[in-house]
């Protein structure tokens, strides 16, 4: 087990020395100063990814040839005096988004899967911003589990090789926490950006539904899943969110535009913040680990020091919220299952969930979508009383990396519920939430809490998260290298 520590980047690498891992801001400043090139940064990221792969196992595919060519082009653009928000910065992408020339395997066996013919819209925007995508990161099969494990092996947590980096965006969180790339994109259908961010001491933003375009999909998992960034700092996560934001004509959901980067460092005023330890009703009992409770209380106390009013209050979820989530998630799994030429290569648990999706994909799915506005109105009443909700992101610290390996479907579901019962309601609602690091257990495992808001509240959440970052300084910690 490793203990959290502050590290200092070597000035010999051309990046300004600072505590913790280099951020987008650090690398951008070094590129602008000419002390490092994009080819240098991308080469280092690719080399680090390959070196760590046998143990950390963060990546599914690397784009060495393409990424280095794009980096050389970025250097040429900069030499001509051009600029762009992420020009020359190496980043990573979760393997559920199309990148031209690579399969979109989404954690599955890629046998028979043709490479994507074109970039997804958000990949096109990321490349257009100048970012260099070094590769696609690991995910559990079809993003079902908060443990990143499957046919491709076990992805491990940079803070402790015995533990999971979370899921389903665990490859992205591991790559960022290990310092391979300064930021990465994940997707969140039941907490899959926030959970891995909590497990690896990162900021993870689940945006408003439709904030980042889903095209060529009209929506993912019947509106549950959104794309979001993972990064060391709020500023980096907000920059990625703003760079990729904006509807596409092919998207089903196109919310009104917001800008978040300008809210980093802006005082949101004195807020009333609801502290909630409640989780929605589940078929198996949920117990909050004392370390999680203590970490959430530490963040609440930090908010009080920052001048906010923190009160015990939270959403009233009701007993039937899960009946809205299950048809949408299971029917989405069945849609993905049909994309694979040979479904027998899929995990038996995936096939079982997909069978449920065939049953639930008719009238139950239609009823779930029809009920969503009513659910929003009922749960949204909490925002008549508070401005933001603060809650744990996970019920326990990170679990063993192989905790669900070899389990049957019911035992897997129980393990998931025991670990992560508190994130998925915001996917049903489509509202934004941000994981912020909340310190460490006594043996060095990261913990996280989530700030949860109403429709379009990303700017407010970013402002509060940035206040907490300045107070708690989580970005100054980095894991000891073992990979």
C-alpha cells in the first residue's frame, strides 16, 4: 500500500516544477514557452503507457504512429503562431467512443469488430482543439461495473495495485492518476466518471445530459449515459468540458449553453448546501464505511470554513426510482449486444442483463421515459431548500481490483450496490454532478464526495469545486510509482 505524498516534477523535462502530477495548464505553459515540444510530451505519454501496461493495464489501444504525426503537426502550427485551447496536449479517450481506425470494443472481445470509419463528434472537437489522443482506455464489458476488469485483464489503481481504480472509466482514471496523461475522457451512465475519480483522487465531471454531443448516437443508454472529463484540477476538467460542449443536430438532447472555465476562482456567494448520506432504495442493504462518512464530513467542514451554510438535507428518492433506471440500462445493454457479430464472446452476466433488456425494452422502457419529468419535479424539490447537495460518491473506499471476478450475476449486483449506491439517480435525472477528492483512508486509499446540482448548474458546481480545491489542495498529492 502506498501513502499519499506530494511530488515535484523535474525541471529537466521542460515542464515547470510543481507539486503533484503535471496538469494541462503546466504542459500548455511549457509548450508556449518553447521548453518542450508536443512530440516530446506525446512520446513520453506513449512510452509511459507502454511501460505501465503489463501492470497498470490502463489502455486498450495506443495510437503511436497517428498520435506522433498529430503532435508534429501541432508543433508546426505553434511555430506558425497558431493557438488552440489544447494544442499539443496528450489526452486519452475511453473505449466507448468512436475514433477513426480503431474498433469501439467497449471492454469486449473485439474479434470481428470493424474499425470505426469516422470520429465521433466529440472526438472531432477534441482533435480540433489541438489535443492529441494517445489511445483508448480500458472499460469493463459495456461499462456495466464499477470495477475495470474483464477479458482484457484487471486494471489497477495507481494508489494501490491491489485495488480497483473504479469503473467503468477506470482505464481513464488510472492513466491520469499515474501521470501518463494530464486528463482523459470517460463516460458516466451510473456514476462511471465520478466513481473512478473518487477512487483515484481526481476531479470528475458528469455534465448535464447532452452537454457534450453523443453523435453519431442520438443518446446513449436511453439518456442515462453522458461523456465527462477526469483531471487533477477543476480548471483542467472545466477546460475540457467547455471545449467539447455544444449540441449537434443529431443529438436528442441539446441543453442551453453554459461556460464553466470562467467560474474557476469566481466566488459563488454564500450558499446553502445540503449534506446527504441517504441512498435510494436498493434490493440489498447499504452500509456507509466510517472512512467515507468522515471524509464527507471533512469536505462539509471545509465548505463551512469557506462561508457556506451546510445543513443535513437531501433528495427524497422514493421507493421506485430503480424501476426507471433498470429498463433504460438493460435495454441499452441489449442494443450494444446486437453490435457484436458473435455474442458468445460476451460475459454470461452481460448476456443475462441483455436478456432482461429484451423484456424491459418495450412498455417498461416507454413508461420509464414518460415518468422522468415527474421524477425530476419530485426529487428537484430539494433545490427549493438548498443550492447544492453534497453526498459521498461511493459507500466504501476502493475495493479489491478483482472483487467481482468469477461471481455470478446476483453476487455481482450485490457487490456493485454495496460499493456504489449513490451516483446513479443523477443519471436518471440527467443533471450535473462533480466528484471532488475528499482525502485518504489511513492506509492511503483515495476517497471522494460529489457535489450535485439542478439543470444547467455546471458553472455553480465548478465554482464550489474550485473553492474546495484551493482549500484542500488535493492536486498536490501523487502516488508512489510501482507500475
